[in-house]
C-alpha cells in the first residue's frame, strides 16, 4: 500500500464517497464543481494537494494537504494542514485510518515540515495516539448584557459601521486588498500569524462563499467589520436569531470595531457570542459587557498540532503561561 499524490480520477472517487459527509448541503454536482474550482484557484496550485492510499483494490483512503507558513515571533515555520481524512466504507476498522496518518507524518517529516495541524471532526483520541495535541481550549461563550450594550450605544460618540457580508467582500476587490494590507501590517509586527497573500484570502473566501450560494441548507453568513484607520478587522459568522461566532480578530485598536459588533448584535437581537478562547485583551473588552461567561466543553472540533520542531511543541491557542507560546489565531475561517 502506498501514499501517492492523487490523480484527478482518484480524487473523483474519494469525493463521490465523501460527499455524504462533507457535502454541506450542496448537490453532488455542486460539490464536484466546488472541489474542481477550488483546486484550480491560484493559491491551490502550489499549496493544496490531495493524497490517497492506493492498493490493488484501488483507492482506499485519502486526505487533503494544505501548505502554510506560520510566523512565530518573527521566525517562519512550515506547517502542513491535513483535512478530509477519509477511509472508504467497507474498509474501516482495519487499521487503514491509523496507517494513512502514519504515512502522512513520515512523508511530511521527510519534506521538512515543522509541524502538522488538523481540525478534528471526530473525537481527538484518534489523533493523540500519533502525537497530536489539542491546541485550542474549549468554546468560550459570552452572554452579553443587553441593557449595558444599549446604554453603551446610546452614549458613545462613535458611529457604528455596518457589517459587510462575504458576498460584498467578494464582489468588490478593493476589500480583499484592504483586508490583506491590514493583515500584513499586523503580520509584519510578528504577531504569530499564518502568512497570507491575496491568493490565499481568495481561496479561503471562495470556500466559505460557495456553500452560502449553492447549499440547500442554511449556512451561517460570514461578516466583516473593518477599521482601516486603526488597521484592524473582525470576522464573524452569524445565523438569524442565533449566536454570533467570532472567527478572527486582527489588529490592536478594537474599541470602534467592538462598538460596531455590539450594534450588529442589537440590530439582530443576538446576545450570545461564541469564540475559541480569546486573547487576554479581547477577553477584557468583551468582559465589560458580559453578563455571564463560561467554557463549553466538547470532544470533537479541536485544533490539533503535531510538532516536528521543538519550538512548536510549546505552541498553544490557550492561556499564555511561562513555558508556552501563545498564538492569536490558527485560521479560524
Ligand atoms: C475516522 C476514519 C478515518 C477512521 O478510519 P479507520 O480505517 O476506521 O481507522 P482505523 O481502523 O485505523 O482505527 C479505528 C479507530 O478509529 C476510531 N474511530 C472511528 N470513527 C471515529 C469517530 N467518529 N470518532 C473517534 N474515533 C473514531 C475507532 O474508535 C478506532 O479507535 P482505536 O484506534 O482506539 O481502536 C474513518 O472512520 C472515516 O473515514 N470516517 C469518515 C470521515 C471522518 O469522519 N474523518 C475524520 C475527519 S477529522
């Protein structure tokens, strides 16, 4: 059994099966079209690949590989992202899942990656056996204090801005440029970020937008609040009358943006915010208007990291402690 970079035909075979898990409400036709288009985007050409485990019985398992660069305190690390790890039905529970992870780790170590990350859709124990560690804390839930928010909006001198949704961002190229400029400014300051270019942003936005446009089921809408003057932005998703989830915060001067976010909550009557454990600064800002905050534990849906470099072993998305390197984000959206 060998691990090989997949040919188009092999990718098609896997997609045909994985559609029922990762179809996200798309029709099969749209699921194929989505994947085809994704592979043909500029960023994907050098950074996004599909690997399969091939045998005499054909393709038995596969995964997607993203190549990313992470800037930690000015030092660049090569990171591999694994996605859509899949074993063909009828061949499961025979060790193939563990085998493909083992082969992936060996292959990536030989290619001099410094670490491997993945977002586990299943219980994380499957990956801890291979040395992966959970790096995000549990979900952080904030119930906002409605009265305090209304008071704040009444008394503030700032004019809250309207959130821009992902379709508007994609329609007008100027936004992608602005987002990248802000991101890059913060990146240059060495704040532990994934190295992103405009192509990468387009790749990510395309992924999020496709389901929104073509899925039969309702997916949350991604929104952006951008403060050009203060080189900051907030990306969040929201679903009507439900919670709002903060996906990414970039920049340091967030006061104006938070007022705009609260304004959005007020307009939509949403008073619960969800996010992975925030940075201490964001926690402090959010804390001012919260009624109640708590951690929601879950077994699945974890960012996991396998360190192939001694410095990465101290990486955490959680609290900053003496021995750990706190990172701000790991590409949440
Ligand atoms: C998860 C998956 C890749 C495992 O493949 P497999 O060939 O059955 O795995 P193996 O035979 O090597 O190992 C079986 C192990 O997987 C575990 N496993 C299978 N499904 C699991 C799940 N949903 N949650 C947690 N563990 C799971 C089994 O409990 C077993 O555990 P053990 O190693 O402690 O005995 C396969 O079930 C699959 O393709 N599932 C659908 C796609 C998916 O959910 N992928 C994971 C994305 S993060």
